[in-house]
């Protein structure tokens, strides 16, 4: 039984480390994307102006806002996921996880698995 517990702990730790690695990879890609996006923001707008006939100023405003808004929203998503990985979870989520875990353990006990 002790080997099983250690194996489960190892698998949990491995899963957590894998999620952390993926998180850091996503942060790296995000940083590169933001640097490229913000450095070339004006070039993108100038390119659209010069290579499009009768470009609408509303479209250029929309494009400008989206070049800034996409990194902001992506950054918020990364922040939320980072908080989740660091075990900073709202009490509602903790209660839900505990309830589901208890239900699963009760089902396993009833069905004869230990």
C-alpha cells in the first residue's frame, strides 16, 4: 500500500511540474508576442493604410485597440492560471473540489475499492 501512495504522490508531483513547465512556456511565448506586437504596432497600421484602398478610419481604430487588447486579455488569462497553479484558489472552488473528492471516495468505498 505504501508503494501505491508514493506512486500516486509521484504522479501528482509530475503532473504539477508538467503544468508549471507549460505555464512558463506560455509566459515566454506571451512575452515574445507582446514585444513583437507592441514594437510593430505602428508598422502594422501603416502597412494596412498603404496597402489597402480606401481604408476606413474606424477599422484602423479597431485594429489599434485590438493590437493592445489581445495581449491584455491574454495576460489576464495567464495571471489567473498562474494563481490557480500556485494554489491560490477561491473558497468556492476549494469547497467544490472537496465535495467532489469526498463523493469519489465514497463511491470507491461502496463499490469495494479501497
